[in-house]
């Protein structure tokens, strides 16, 4: 990813961000592409911009199809439950069987490649946490692949988590290497990069840069100037690790981002699978990936897969209770780091507004029923009783 794009290119990018309709976005993107100088340093950016262009064209085509009443498969799955996890993988890796094993969905396994034609959701309950699992048409990780490839990867990019399903009876090292490359081309990173940049647009307050690490090749002033070039005037920028200015620019451009992910090492019941799994684990390049060995056929380790999903999604359960009342049976599902105020807000905005204090039982407090303020951070399994002004 290049840094220091010429001002013309940045100005064009602003147009892309501001475009409302896909048609407008396409025009703006085309202009952006022609304003970007072509050299080694911009290769990835251009690749990414052209891919985005392709996706937008497909989106328009899709809409036309719908209007004309033809009923091709639709690639949008409404999110339900606490989070959405999309399964992606090559033909016959076992995605569809996994969906039927993990969720309430009953599907017919038809034994020919590319038999799944449209994405399909089902609900998995991990303890009390509902997680939507989405099965998708198979793609391949080397070469061109089927025409729905960018749609499937678009679904994955939009999901809360990605499950990369791998057939462990075939050379998994090669499969996984290619898969990682392919996903990265699509802007999906399965591991947190060494440097992580978050940009949160705000409505006022100027640009605030919080550095938990360092900016390797510039200063906070350089970051502010770059954002202003993109006409971002109010934002909180958080930098973790050792970030280059180009990492920050890549974030502005939305070109790649980390997606909580699991490598689902499937078909562990088959002969060569166990040895192959060790090969995966021992490959240095795969350090830091979450790998879960399972068998969709025998059901081996499927519950572990659920727990791992909750873990990578950073979901926690909080049980509410009214003063003098019973503990709720079903939990609120929140993200790790949530506060008592987040709990109050998910109960009711009035309760949040009239919040006085809360009592908490569980891991986040030392005493049962300890009295805490709104900023108190809750933990998985906590019971929270909120006291509000009447
Ligand atoms: N032995 C074994 N076969 C499996 C497993 N998971 C899926 N299969 C089989 O692999 C074939 C492809 O499965 P399917 O779910 O359709 O794969 P998809 O193309 O990724 O959706 C089917 O014959 C499944 O029964 C597994 O864990 N072990
Ligand atoms: Mg399938």
C-alpha cells in the first residue's frame, strides 16, 4: 500500500467516499484509479480498487436481475443472533455438512462439487449465545475460480467472523497458504497485523491521535495532515503496535482489515488427517491462526468449535436481574470490554438515562452484590442488577 498518494488521488478518493449510489461510486472509483500513479508501490492498492469496481458492477447487475423478476440466488443474508460467522472453503471441504451438524438446518448433501449455489444461514447455540452460521457456495483459492467468488468473499468481509473450512485429507499446507493469499487480496486478514489502526469518525473535537506503540516513519502531525487531505476533520485514531503511515492510509482507504477467524480443519476422521494436522500446526507461517480440528461426519470436537467462535468473537454473557426479582434465564450477549452502562443501554434507554448504580455478582467483582458505577467493566457470566431513579 502506498503512502503519500498525490493530492489529486486523495481528492478523488474523497469523491468515492461521498458517492451515494453504486453507479456514482463506480464513476468515482474509475477516476480515482486513473489518478493513482502506476508503479510497484501502488500495485496492491490498484488491485484492490479494481476488485471493488468489479463488486460494484456485480451489485448493479444483481439489482437489475431482481427488478426484472428473475430469481437468481441472492447473496445477502440478514444478520441474526449475537454474531454472524460465514463459512468459506473449496468444494467438498464439508461446509454444508458442518452447517447441518452445527445448526437446526436440515440440508441434503449432494456429492458433487459446487452443489451449494446460494448462501444459507442456520443458528448455532453455544451455551446460551446464538451465533448465525452461514454456508456459502464453494470457491477455489488458486486461479480464477467460479464467478461468485467475489460475492462469497464479500459476505465474509461483512461478517463478524470467518470460518475457513479445510479438507484435512488433502494437502492442507498448500490449501491454507493459497487461501491466506487469496483472502488477503480481498482485504481479509485472518490475524491481527503487527500494527493495528482504528479510525472512528466523530462529529466534533478535531483529530485525536492515540498512540499505543509508535508511528515508525512520521509524527502525529503527519497523521493529522494525511487525514485532513482526505477531508477527515473529526476522528479518533488509535494506533497499536509499530505502524507505518501507509498502514494508517490503508485503513482510511478501507483496503484491508482483520477478521476474527477460525481454520476449521475438517475430516479428522480420515486416515491421513491427523498427520496432516500436525503439519499445519508445525508450519511457522501459520503461527497465530486459530485452528480447530473437527469431523463433521463423526461430530468430533464440534462443541470446541462453538467455544472457539465465542472466544474469537469476544462475546460475553451477562444476566440481568431486577432489584428483588429473579435472574433472567437468557443472557444479554455483549462484547468483551462492555460496561455496566452498556448493559443498561441494552435493557432500555430510560434505564440508561436514569442510572444510579448497579450491584454485580460474578467474576468482575470481589464481593457478591458489590455496588459499582456505570463505567465498571463486566465479565462473562456476571449477574447485573441496575438501580435507576424512578
Ligand atoms: N469422512 C468425512 N467426510 C466428510 C466430512 N465432512 C463432510 N464430508 C463429506 O464430504 C462431502 C462433501 O461435503 P459437503 O458438506 O457437501 O462439502 P461442501 O462442498 O464444502 O459443502 C460429502 O460427501 C460429505 O459427506 C468429514 O468430517 N469426514
Ligand atoms: Mg456445500
